[in-house]
C-alpha cells in the first residue's frame, strides 16, 4: 500500500510539501529536531489516534510515517563516520537515544501534517514540536 492510498488530496498535498522540506534537511540537523516530548504531547497523541479510527486511513498514515522513517534512516547511514568527523573538527555524532527521539518526533510531525485540519492548534503544535520550524510557508499558516 502506498502512502497516498486512503489519504485525501489535501493530505497528500501537505505530505508532499513536508517531504520537500524534509528532503532539504541535512542529516546533521536531525538531532536538533529530536524533542523530548512535552507533557502536552501525550494528550495530542491520544487525540490524533482517535481521529485515525478508520483502518484504511490508519494504514495510509502508517505507510506515510514508514516512508519518512526509512528516508531518515538512509540519511543517517550516509553521515560521516566518527573518524571523518574528528578529522574535520566537527561535533561528535549524536547518540542512539537522540536518533530514537528524532524518529519519534518525525513520526508525530507526519501525523500532524496529515491530520492538520482536524487537530486543534495546540495539538498540532504539540505534535510538531521543533518540526514547526521546518514546515514550508504554505503549511505554517495553517487552517486557523
């Protein structure tokens, strides 16, 4: 199943805009997008899950999340090795827990982009976390 199956035209358009912004990110920025999960995130996640009640739509969102996670994993694997990093006097690579937090925040951001019109502004902000700064201008304005 492709990520587009089960999503509306607006949801696909938002995902495409987010994907373009995501593709322009350098993997060295990923750690800065790994939020720690604010208290409001749990409530926003519960609300988002309620809105994904339809199994076909839930499967489509899962496919979209998987596509983004796969791309992020590939980008991580292409980063410089520790030896290369030290030779260039750059900062050390992030830790495994940073990568896990990054992937979790990416998953929440994808869900927020798909459910954009259905989420309250506070739930959207909680799910997006630091990804709000990555959104293209067309999404930043939002439906509100």
